[in-house]
C-alpha cells in the first residue's frame, strides 16, 4: 500500500479503538495497545486525541451516529405506520450483530458501567440514551399514544434489556421475542 492510499492515522486509531473497546471495554484497553494495533506513534495519537477520554468520547460519538441510524433504518423498514415502526426498531439489534449472529452489547450500556457518574464519558452515555428515548417518544406521539413519554420509556427499557440479552444469548432467538414483547406493549398503550 502506498503512502498516498494508506488509511489516515485518525481513521486507523478510531478503527482500532472501536474494535478493542467493543471487545474488551474502555477500561480494558490502554493507549499503548491502541497505538500498537493502529500502527501510529504515540505523538500521532495525542495529536488527534488529547487524552484517552477524548478518544472514548470520539468512539461514543461514532457509535451514537451509527446506532441511531440503525434504529431509524429498522423503524423505516417496518413501513410508514408509527405503530409498526415502534416494533420494527428492535430489528436494529439484529442488524448490529455480526455474520454469526453475535452481538457485543450496547456500547453505551457497556461504557456507562465502566465510567464514573458525572464524568464526561458517563454523561455522553446518558445523553445518548436520552436522545434515543426522545426519538422513540416522537414515534409514540405520532402513533397516538396517550402517554408517549411512558411508552417511550417502556420500549427503551425493553430495548436496553434486549441489547444486554443479545450479548449473551442468540440474537436470532432474542430479536423475535423482543418484537413480540414490544408489540404487546404498543398494543396495550395504543
């Protein structure tokens, strides 16, 4: 690979950090391991990220964009009816799994468990969960829920549970069960 076509250093750092953070957690991976895996110099890493927390925050920003796009895509694939979209969003877990149906869990739940409340990293996990819940609340309101905030809370709690379960059980078993549970909640609330 020539220098011109080589992947930019920041992209290599992010690719390595993302893979390592998903596999081992943010606390289980040190900067030296990311440097070795990405093939960059320590000075290069610190030129792009002032600290490990800055790198973790960049990882969470990327994960936020990807996960929310997956949720929107899964909901849209369920059709135009917001009621169906509320159930369809659970298909995002299947879309996030690998070719063997394995899922490493939610980056935000995993990272929240490894970070101290009140820190910028923990606050980023909280902000993500709030943003997802706000979006689900909009879908619930569009579906005609009497209490869209409650329906959104119920569905996002279920979604978080599904992501946790999918990290230890078969995604093909978990996702259909989650859709069935979501359907029951949606039908009861609408």
